[in-house]
């Protein structure tokens, strides 16, 4: 088989330019449309994507990148790794799939966590000794045929077998010594079966994604990688294989894969920039295609095409063929910057979303094949944009930099925890096992309409503010009726926990249509951090103090932490993240100070992305955690000992950052724990965590409402690890995406369960 990859991308956004998939999914889930209607929306999105990529000039178009919810879940379903508790529900194949993703009343969903160091969430497959792999789903084959019917030849994309198993968890009941990787040989049998079927269909190339090897891997895991790709490479009937690693350097895995009989290797030359120097001496590349990820698939800045071509030039002798690609799938960026009418024109000229990045890849490919003169105009435009951004006045704020230079070491220090705890207990007078929520309450249609009307000028600010006050009062009264102990104002005025702050800080730009999938139908619009950050005026004080005046119970001030603001934004790449984090932290510190001055006695600074930004290689962990912890402490350490600082973390594996969680020095830490059945508490105990902790007692990402007995059982499990005087009771995360009917039931059940467990403590 001889066919070149040429210019390509490793994947593409699947939600649709106008979030068509989100709307179709939510319509189906609410029984307002049929499965056939949902499938038709999906079909149109796929066909439009394939055609647009072909017409843009790509030489190889990725296929099988569409997903109804999550590509890792898709892989588990493809290979028959469906736990019996879902097949036993007796649902259709589509509804079984959604039961795994979202749960049903009787059955919780699969655990969900972050996809490496991104803000995308994947469903964690469960693999046990009794798992029987089979080719249970042929979507990859069906979508290849579907594309061919529309005149597009695609390259099916699959999660690689090693990454699939390394991201899986052991099924309940498996022996402690069992690891999902133990099932590799059996899984490879089914991969081989699928590859054979694809080849017989005429498929020339298949892409197998192995980003797990951008992280540290043991000698046994590297040996498994070698064995797997030697076996797949030696299959007598298969397509050409492109094995793609991304999100960083492949390290030792690069030489392992180069020694295997596969036709192409994809490398990330953005997050793994050192790879370019490491490629030339690698044996085995001379007879392969090297797919060079030169265009950033995760950030939105225009590519420095001159620099990318210079990098490409150093690689020309390293491999048999050189192809050009994005560093990873474009799943992580919005569709089209042309859809943004309200971004400042100068800032807009610095940006490239998915459509623009595809064109950049095509330009680079043409430059390599035809010479620079063939794309001289495009290179000149990119060169001008890069130069303009580097010298723009709006990027630099000398007052911010001077203020940071003047900070003293005491800016990140508080009184000892024991002294703070005594002062806070005296001030707040909360009962044992105090109940609270993470912050947000359901965002109703009326709230969203009011916000949209304000933006469009159809609603004046005074009327809008009154509507928000009415919603806040509703939330406060509801919490009092339910019997919660520490209240929140519900955040109706906030479109998103990061975007809201970005819109009120200098140095950020916001998009109107820059939607990116977080999981399933959940989409976010990451703001764009382009310059030095400062806070021109108070952001949340008005809403928090209004809520506090409505009740005798304490109300939490709700803020987003500096690391999470960075993680969930498109961040400038012209200075170190640590420096940008300090700027954001100083702006949040000003808000914390103003909340305290206004009489707010509890302030929560959320850092759900603390684990998310952890570098994939352990050698870089210490440096990252040092500046991340310092940024949080800079934001929170300027308050009196009687002011209680909370933080919240969710949907990540926390074992590697437990010491950092301790070092944050928050008075109370709430943390996702329901899907993992309180597993995180073992990690906290292992390091002697001595602060208050609120492990989530129910999963808000599922519409399922747990009964009081289930919540009580989780609380009892938590009490085995955390003494009652340090245990808080709360949901896993904010309630923004849920409806009021289920929220009221769930919180009522949570309060009832807490009352039952409190009685048992007497």
C-alpha cells in the first residue's frame, strides 16, 4: 500500500459550528425528539466536517472522530467493554451508551475524569478479569463508508489499545493485583479483527492515538507498547498505521514505536517541542512517515509559520516522508474565528480557531512541497500578525508588573490553622457535619434570557439587576427551607465560573461563539487571556452582600482561583504560566479583600483545575505545583484568621497532588468523591490531611437523584476516614447544569441523610 498523508489534522470539533449536537442531545434526553432525529443531526455534522476538510485542501481527512458523548466511551463500546449493570437494563444500544455516560435512576454512570492535562472529560472504562472483548460496534467501518458515499476518503481514528487500557480502571471485585493492561493480548485480537475488516473495505490508513505515552511509563508498559505494535504491524491484512502521540514528548516510547513495523508516527512539536531535537538520531524513522504536529491544536494563537517551517526543515532528513499536522486533535479549540463579531479587531487578527488552523496546516504543506513562494502572501500575513502581537501596547501593563515586584514573602502566609479554626468556629457557630453546596444553582431559562437581553440592549441594567436579585432571593429562601447551614447566592449573574471573571478583568477578551466541548453536551467558551491582568473594580461584592442581608445564616463569597482561570482560558504563550498566574492571583486577592471588608465571613476560591494542569512528566511536577500553590496562597492569604477560606476541586485523579492540596492551606476543601465512592479520602489520609474536608455525596453531572439512604451510606464511609468535627456535606460540584426539580429533591435528600447521620453521632 502506498499513499501519502501529506497535510492533515488529528481530529476536529464535533459539536457543530452552532452547537447543533448539544441541542440535539438535550432534545433527545428530554424526549422532545427521537433517536432518528438525533442520528440525522449527527450525520449532517459528520458529512459537513468531512467535506469542509477536504475542500480546505487537506491531503488526508480524519474519520470516526465524531462522538455522541466521548471518544473513550466509544472505544469501550466498540470493543465490548460494557459492564453488565448497563446491558442488564434492557435498553437500546443508544440508550445503553447514554446510561454509561449519564446514569439512570437505578444505575450511576461510569466515573468521569480529565483527558490528560486538558479540560475535556472522558468516561473511565471498567475492565476486569472477566471482561470479554468483542467487536461489538462497527461505527468506524460504517462512517468510512458514509464518508465515501459523499465523495470523501477518510482515515479512521481510534483510541490506541495501550491508551485505552491505561486509562481504564479495574472493575469492582477484581483482585488487587489485577491491572487492565493484563488484558492487552485479548484486546489486540479484536483490534486485529477490526483492522482486517477496515482493510477489506479499502481503508488505506488508520490512526491509533496513544497520548498515554506522553506521560511517564514503566519499563513493563513500554514493553507492552512494543509487543502490541509489533503484533499489529505484522498482521497480514491491515491498513497503514499512523500511531499518534500528543500532549508532550513521547520520550522512550518514540524509539519503541520507531522500531515497530508501523508506517507513520505523529509527534507533538508544540507541547513536546524538544522532540524536534530528539528525532534525527532515532533509528527506524528513515522508512516511516513522520507526521509533524507544528500547528497548536490546543491554543488559539496564529501560528508563526516561519518558525514552523524552520522546525520542519530540521526534520527533512529524519524520516522517509514528512507530513504536516496539528499537534493534537482540534477538539480543544472553537470552530471559526470569523464568527466573532465583537472581539477587538487587533486581538482578533492574532487568533486562529479550527478552520483557520486547518488552513495553516495546508499552507505549511504547500510550502514544503512547492516552496515558500507558492504561499508567500499567507506567510507574510502570519508574520505581520505575530509581530503586531509581540509589540502591542494592550499586552503590557507596567503597573501590574511593578506591583508584583513589590510583594513581600508575607503575602502568601496566614496564621497557624489551629488558631484560625478556633476563631472561625466561634464566628460561624455551625453544627457538626455542616451542609452546603459548591456555589452555583440552576441557571433557568429566564436567567439566561435576561442575560442575553442585557447583552443585546433589550434590557436595561437596572431591570436586569433586579431580576438577578429576585433569583438570588429565591435561592436563599430555598436553602433556608431545605435546612442548609452555609448558604450561597447561586451565581445567577454568571455565565461561566471563568468567563464571568474574565469579562471583568483587564487583559482578557471574550468570544460570542467560541464554544468548546467539555463533555457530552456540556460546552464552555474559554476566554482569551492576551495581556497583563488586573482588576479595575469589585466584581462579586454587590451580589454577595445582597444575599447576606437576606439571611441570618452565613453566605459564602464565591470566586474562581488563578490556576483554574488559566486552565480554562486560552492563555498567552509569550510568557511563563507562573508569571501569568501571579497576575491573576493578585486580581483575585483584591476581590477577596473587598469581600471580607464587606462582611463576608466565608470565601470560597475554587481550584478544580489544580490537577488538570499538572505536567504529564514527573520531572516537571515540582516546579508546576510550587507556582500553582503560591498563586492560590497569594490570592487567599490576605484575610483575618476568623475569615474561613474554602476551596473546591473536582473530576481529576488527585493522588499526585495531595501534598499540594495540603499546601494550599485552605480551611475547608470540598472535593469530588461520589462517583469514586470516597476513594480520594484514602489519599488525603495517607498524607495526614488535617483540615476540614467536604467529599461530594452525590454526582451532579448525572440527572439521577440518590435516595437519603444512599447518601447516608456515603457519609458513613466518609466518617471512617474523616472525624465528624472535620467533615462537611456537599454535592460533588456546582448545580448550574441541573434543573430545580431534581436539585430540590437531591438537596432535601442530602439534608435528610445528614440529619440521620448526625443523630447516630450523639
